[in-house]
C-alpha cells in the first residue's frame, strides 16, 4: 500500500446488530462529513474511501484509474485474494485497451434482446424449483432450494457447464469470495476451477454444443485467437460472477421484503413495470457487492477538494453511493415504487456489470413467482438469528430458513 496512517479507521464490513440491510455503521455519516476519507486495510496499508455517488461515477469512468489487481498498491480484500491476484487474469481486472478487447468477445451474449428471449426458460426453471419446494413442504432453506440453484442452472445452461458438477464449482467459488479463506484453500479452489473449465472448453473444440463456451472453443481456442488459459479464466469469471451475485440478491432481497410487508405486497401484486422498478430499488438498497469497487490511481487526481496521488489505492463504496441523498430521496428507506435506476449496484464505467441484463430478468421473475406461490412466506427464525454474509465479497445470507 502507498501510505500508512495510525489515524485512518479500519475498513470493515461489520453490520450493526438488527440492521443487516444498511451499510456498516463504521461508514455512516461519511457522506455528509467526509466524502473522501482514508481507511486502513487488513494488511495495514491505506486506501481512499470514496462515498459520494458523483465522485464514484467520475473516478470509475476516469482512464487514470486502474482496475489491474497486479499493481503493488491494489487494495485487495484479504490475504487469500492478495495471494491469488496475479493468478487467473480476466477482463474484470484489466485496463484498456486489453479490457475491451476481451470483454467484447462476450457483449453479444448478454444483450437485453438475448436475455429477454430467455424469459420463458428461466420461468420454467423457477416453476420447477418452486414445485419441488412446495412438494417437500415447509420449512425450507430458501438459499439451497431456490436462490442458489436458479442462477446456477441458468448460467450453466448459458455457458454449457454441466449442472451435475454444481457441488464442486459452488464450493470452489465460495472459497474465492470468502475473505477468511486461507491462501492455500483459495489457491487450490482457483486452480481446480480453472483446470476443470480449461478441460471443458478443450472438449468442446471437437464436440461443440449450442452454448457460450462452445463458441469460445471453436471461435477462439481452435483458431488460436485465445489460449486455453485465457478461455478458462474467462469461463471462471462468468461462472462465479453469474451465480454468486444473483443468488444473494434473491435471498437477501426476499429477507428484506419480509421485513417490509407493504413493499412485499406491492411486489407480489404488482405489474411487470412495478416489479422491474422494485428490482432496481432492491439492488440499490442492498448493494450486495459491499466491499466496493477497488482501483489504483495512475496519476494525481483532484476530486471533491482532495488530491488522490498517483499510486494511491481507491475504494469506491457503492453501498454509500446508493444511499447518497443528493441522488436518492430518503435513501435509507426501501421504497419499491421509486426511480432507483441510477444506482451503482452494477458499478459504472467500462467495468459495469456484463451480466446485468441477465440478473435483471432472473430477479424480475424470481421475486413475484416466489411471493405468489407462497403468499404466507415468512422467516422460520428471528432476523437476529439469520447468518449474514459479512465476511464474503458478496453480501447476503448463508441460509434463509423460511416457512409458509
Ligand atoms: C462486473 C455486480 C450479476 C458478470 C460487475 C461489477 C459489479 C457487478 C458491481 C463491477 C465490477 C467492477 O467495477 O470492479 C453484479 C450484481 C449482480 C451481477 C449485483 C446480480 C445481482 C452478474 C451476472 C453475470 C455477471 C449474472 C453473468 C455472467 C459480470 C462480469 C463483470 C461484472 C463478467 C466484469 C465486467 C468487466 O470488467 O468489464 N458485476 N453482477 N454479473 N459482472 Fe456482475
């Protein structure tokens, strides 16, 4: 890290007891008091913590800000992510022009049009999962019975990854997003996942199917445009990003709605337009990627009266941007009928989420289907006993015991 300071408070994602949907209390007040402040990271280094929506948008779109996690001052999440950071490079941690060269291989796969065309198939998967949940009867863990298998099945079909292997790749991906993982476990998980996906892409060269990895195999690997390693790293990014995030939005979003019965009723009974707006509001209110967008300044940058020096680490706290009163009225209130579209839950700038159109379709179908199937849905345990994912790169719940 570039600077150390005894005064800078520790970066923490610990939430207040009984208030699991608000940003960590350690960050409360920063928006009004100190929109650009210093924080101390797990390894004793420091980073600039950027709170305001406008400042984050400006920085995330600024070419003088790098997402390359190999830079010495990059503010990594944990010892495990530091140890694996030069490993398995993919476009999420690349800068231009390399980033766009790689990302554009996939933009056609995730257009609104293509994702909208998946609606009937996604609805079918949802109905099957809800049938199984209903058949086995209450109680159920919403994470294992619905929230996790839904996006996992969808991304597996899209990529052409056999869902039968889900126990393996879900466990490996859990190690990668857990800040408490040991260096050894994270390295093993990451290597196994890349080996598995590399083999899969190679097999698809001679036996392609109608899926994204087959297109990668025949269009890039077989033609020499990409190496096996590049294909495997890209597949790993899509597989992990494609299910960890949406799964947590489904479970945490349901948990939040259960604490706000009027908002829940609006989503359950609302038309598709209201539901689409409610999804944006839940994305804003919950900001599950709660560890912030992590970057390194490549030049001195003046922002909000502060000079960020070349080489300084920067964390754009999306959870604070999404509670910025300059952009959202009464930001701490969950209001499913508000216009929340300017939220930064999918990031901003060149790295803005590639899978956002898919996530939107999944969430727009999942919440109302679940709430309509089980109108009496409720938590089977007090909220205080729900295990929240404080230490994971993606926030949410480890399990959500529900009954109906
Ligand atoms: C990037 C959030 C679902 C694939 C991102 C970023 C955020 C994010 C905040 C920006 C990272 C950065 O700037 O450093 C979410 C949330 C989701 C979701 C909240 C669900 C609710 C998905 C899905 C996919 C996906 C379903 C499917 C493949 C990606 C990829 C990137 C990305 C590939 C990297 C884009 C780039 O660097 O150009 N996501 N995501 N995400 N997301 Fe998502």
